[in-house]
């Protein structure tokens, strides 16, 4: 099983551009109502406009903060390049690049245009030079 999270957004095209510029993802679909964002050939995130189609379980745009209690977590082999790319886009930084001692990797936390919290992390064990399980 492979996770393929879908988030509801106000403007799919704006959010798609943000994820492409800030995280280096690429469009796998495009459009005003729905988008599939890819890393290489792998689907990593889907975007769906709040009011497009009849999906009663997407939630409600007016119900409160987007993603309360859910973090969009991306792991990368090159956290330095990911950090530089995101900072060049002027993203809202929640936590600057730092070492997560528990996971022994570096990570940074940012906010997307709809208010979702996005975490970009290096591989587990990158700080010690050992991969997880090694």
C-alpha cells in the first residue's frame, strides 16, 4: 500500500505552482479542479478544489484551519537543496532547518498557501551517517 494524500484547496493552480516551486514536485495532471503532484514518477500529493464536484467527505472550507492535526511530511535525500529551493520561494517558515535528535535527521517546517503545515525532512539517520535500521 502506498499513501497518496489528497488535500482540499481554494485554488488548485496556485497550490500546484507553490508545491512545484517550493518542493520541486511536478504536475502529473494539471487543471483548475484537480491536480496530481509527482516526485519522479511517484504520486506524492493530490490537490482538489473545495467546491469542485460533489464530494461530501472532503470537509468544508469554512470549518476551521486546514489540516488541523495533520502534517504533510516529505522525506528527501537532499534536505539542503530542498531547503534552499523553499527559502528562495519566500515560503512562510514555521521552524527553520534544524536537527531532529529523535530521528537523527534535519528538517524544516513551512506553511502552504491554504494553511497546511508541510515538513521536509532528510533521511532517518542522516545526521549520524547511518540509515535507519543500520
